[in-house]
C-alpha cells in the first residue's frame, strides 16, 4: 500500500493528516512527533509534525538507552554479566537504580557524560549534550539531558546500525507490560519511554524503531507535556495508534 508524500513534510499525506488531527485535539499539550528512516544520511531532514520542537525537554528514562550501550561497550569479562543484568532492568522495566549503576561503571560525572555523548554522536545526534551532574535533585543526571525529539530521532535512526546495538535493542523489544503504553501497541516496535515533572508540566515521551513489510525500519519519536503521567500516556497512545494504522506507509530505511 502506498500513499502520496505530503509536499510540506515528505511524509505520506494520510499519515500527516491523521497526526495533525490528533495534535490539533491537544493544542495545549505541546504534542510533537519526529520521523526518520533508519540508516538515513546525516543530512537527511527529520520530519517533525505538529509542534516543531521549540524546546529541548528532558529525555528522562529514554536516555537509559545510550547509557546502557556505553556501559556494555566498556564492560570487561568480570563486569559483563552484571552490566547485562542491569541493562535488562534499566530498559525492560525502566529501573532507575540499575541505570544509575550503569552510569557509574563509566566513571561518573564528566567521564560518564562524555562516554554517553560518544554514543549519541556515533548514531547521528550531533547536538545533544549530556550533563555530568543533575540540576533537579532526586533525578539522575543523564535523565536531565535536554534531548530534542528531532535529535532523538537521529539517534534512534542510527542506533540499529551501531556496533553492539543488540545489547540494547534486544531488551527494547522485551518491554514489560507496565511500560507498554504508546509504541507498545505497534507491531514489531522496539522502544523506550521516559517521563517526569518539569516547570512546564509533566513530560511524557517515547522513541521507537518500527519495521515495515519490506524489511525497512523507521525511527519515530514523540512527546507531550500534560498535567499528569496518565494524561500524557493517553495522548501518546493516540499518536501510536495513528502510527500503527499507517505502519506500512512509514518511510523505512536500512543500515549500510
């Protein structure tokens, strides 16, 4: 099944229309969606729908993905079993303590931040900076990374193509039921969500890599800002339902 690309975004017209309809129902919730084929060239434009991502909001638990990959790459024979177990916990049930242990294995502070940024750069995100220390007490420093959804889409599009990516993409395909809102309803999606409070409201977001029928894959990121977590996941459930309906028209790509 095919769909004519929109002249304004390059997305299939029907997908563009349906995403905008959902976003229009939540005009105050800062809904934003970004789409990019897997393996896309660095100069390929990320398609951003609805709110054009004016502010880079906290990545919250979505940042556990590059943290886990950095830790896995740094593992030695002795630490590897523990890092694998903590990666499973950090990604499948979003365990904060496990994620912080992964961060700590990298050295902590600026050393850890640099290692995670190296993963972002390798995947194609040339802009995002990981803070060595958090500014909001009680939350991990990496969770307070300001990660624009377009930048995150670049990371997600490059992630499957990175050396050792299966260390994180495997668990991203085994997300537990309590975490399976949003992209959890999209066939074959690997994904990670994140959520937390900010001065602007409660940020709820997800990133995913979604397959099509022809062997291609597409990176999709989405976020919203609502008064509560439950309201945020409800909005993203609607966005994910649109993505699922148009899954076979997504602009898929391949590594290499």
